[in-house]
């Protein structure tokens, strides 16, 4: 949410020179109103609008950039973008780990997965989306090179590289700029309402177990938006915002997916929590050793140097997070099993911490109660879902 609002206000400021705060406030108010009234279903509708806007923006950008953008060939060699670099090789590892683990962390993806009617529909949708996103990322990614080689980036004053596409579009005719702004606001709104709906769903189902009214959850989300807006306006580096969440997911998701396997029935929530926190602590330890002081080690958790630090700090952090998380989780698992073994011996009980749980059918078949007025043929089988709660210790 912070990254989405930060990007919106930067784009509005870069393309119009106006303050992006009013646009951010209006977007937050509008999305809060219609998500409160329409729920998550309205998010599916705006996702369709978002897809149409993405296609329109890409087509518009390809045509107008191809016609109006002039490449200064002298900037191609001087930029050094086509030369091999340390960061380029590091990104071969960093980006897959960051994106793969962060996708597990985003509630919106899970909600859309569970909303699929069948596994076949899910696979078809994912396959189509993979092809579409690959094409879009290729085209949008190339605009960074075009912006640098045409002189649109870094600009005066220098702008962040994450909005290079819009710096390139800023040089186009005014009607194109206006149309791009409309598309950008529509895209940002469609993405922001998904985050809001996901927060409501997570808070209601995962935190309060559907015991609290949805309106109280929505009110809490509205309260959260205020600090989100403040942080978004104070955080101009969009990439850094995403990298911090990527570092958190890289430390917690590897230990989490172990518990998704039926073969790892002995894995508990305690290992997941300890592994996630331990992964971040390992990043701190690595940073302290690498930089030689605890202050810079703590700053590595916030990626103060950004992705373009031109050293091994970020690369090491994304290795330390998952590896450290797994090691801490294994250590906690050994301690937990050892404690339970000692406890069972001390109390004279059988040690059953590693026993496979009995298979449970999630669907329980029952029958309706029959009254005296019903005939035997009126009985109907009733399916009720039994939820199996996980164990923490």
C-alpha cells in the first residue's frame, strides 16, 4: 500500500509538477467507500478494468514512444547499461528469490487462488497471466533504457529510476500525458482496493477468526491508511519499500512452505515464527560482520543503501535471510522435540511428538433430524466442513 501511494504521488508530480497529495487522499477515500459497500467482489471488477488499462497504456506507450522518442546514440555507450556488471549477476539470484517468496506473502494472490472454481481454471488463468505479464514487463522494462538513452532520465532535478517510463511519456503531447494520468490513477486504484480487501479478509478470518464484525475490521483498515499515507509521502524510493518486504518474505516463506507438505507433519508454528525472526536476525549478524559495526548491520535490515549499493551487502542479505531462517527453525525444532522427550520421560508418558496424525476427512456426512411429519424419503445428506487447527508447540 505504501509503495502504491508513493508511486502515484511521484508520477503525478513528475508529469504535471503538481503536488500528488490531493490525488492520494482522493484515491484512498474512493477505494475505501466502494470496497466497504461492494466487498471483495468489487475488487474483481476493478481488476478487469486494471487489465484493460494496462493493455491500453502499453499500446499507447509503444505507439507514441516509437513515433516521438529520439535516441541519442552517444548515450548508449556512455551509459554502460549494456556492459556486464556485478549487480546484473547478483540479480539473477536476488530477483527470483525476492519475487517468489513475496508472492507467497501477498494475500491477494491467495484469495484469487481460492476463488478459482477448479484447478483447471486456475492453471489456465495463471498460464495466460504469465504470458501477458512477461510481455508487459519486457516492454515496460525497456522504457528505462529508452528514457536514459533519450535524455529523459534522470531529468532535472534528478528523478528516481522507478518512474523512468513516465519521465519518457512526459515529453509527449499534452493529450497523451492527460490520458496516461487517467490510466495511472485507474491502475493504482484497482491495485489499492485489492490490498484493502486483502487486509479486511486477513484481519477478519486469520486474526479474529470471524468473531468480529466486518465493519470494525474495515474501520481498523481506514485507521491504518492514515500512517500509510504519511509513510508513502516520506518514502520516495519505491524499490526500497518492496525490497524490505521481500527480505521479510525471504526469511519467513521457506520455513512456512515446509509445513504445507503432508510429509512434514511434525512441523509446527513455533518453527515458522522462530525461523522468520531468526532469518532477519541472521541478516543483522551478516551485516554487522560485513560492515564491521552493528549500526550498519541494523541498517541492512532496512536496506539503507538500496539495491544499487555496488557491493555484496544486498546479495548477502538475501542469502542470509532464507538460509538463516531454515537453520534457526531446525534448531528450534530440535529444542522443541528434545523438551517434549524429556517432559514425556519425566511424567512417564509415551513420547508421541513425532507420531503421524490420524487421517481426517474434511467432509463430515450427517443427516437432518427427522420430525414426525416427515417421510423417510425426506432425509437428506448434509455435508459440513471440519476445520483442522494447526498446532504451535
